[in-house]
C-alpha cells in the first residue's frame, strides 16, 4: 500500500536488514528498541487490524506465530520474550500495517 512504511520495507524501497524472510513475512529489528532485543514480525499482506482478518489473513498470522516459535533460538529469545500486537488509537499503534513485536534478551518489567 502506498505511503505505508512497512510495505516500503517489504518491497525493498526502504532498506532494512531482514533477520528472516519468506513468502508471507519478514523479521526486522525495531528502529527504536524498547528492550535489549526488539524485533518486528511483519506479514507481507497489508492490513492494519485484527478485526480485518479473514481466513487467508488468519492463515498468514498462523504461519507468523509458528515461524516465530521456530526462530526463538536464532533470534536469542530462548529464555522468554513478550509478544505485543498494538491495535488502533488506544493500543498505541503508530504504523497501520499489522505487525508483531517481539521483546526479549533481558528480564522485562511488569506492564
Ligand atoms: P506500533 O507503535 O505501530 O505498534 O509499532 C511500530 C514500530 O515500528 C515502532 O516500535 C517503531 O519504532 C517501528 N518503526 C517505525 N518505523 C520504522 C522503520 O523505518 N524501521 C524499523 N525497523 N522500525 C520502524
Ligand atoms: Zn503496509
């Protein structure tokens, strides 16, 4: 989608090293890390909210979560991590292309 920063990263218009990529998703480092390790898992399909999900998007998200589990050690998350999907205004979502935050590499505070 035009003017979507994550679509531009996925297309390669904005360079961002990928820690993992396949036909459905990429994993990159967050540009402003909120923990020692902070990754973004970004589905290649553009949609903003879980409420937009249909069966195809659900399959994509299922793939993302299954792959995240496989990548734990590679990403240094084997001691545990936090998964966050911010939604909309109250959720503090700033990029309106659904993405999964992975935070770890240290003991995280309560929230
Ligand atoms: P949200 O607030 O929408 O849940 O998360 C958006 C995240 O994307 C933020 O943590 C922000 O630091 C990250 N971000 C925004 N622009 C870029 C970028 O150009 N590159 C990378 N790697 N991360 C970005
Ligand atoms: Zn997008």
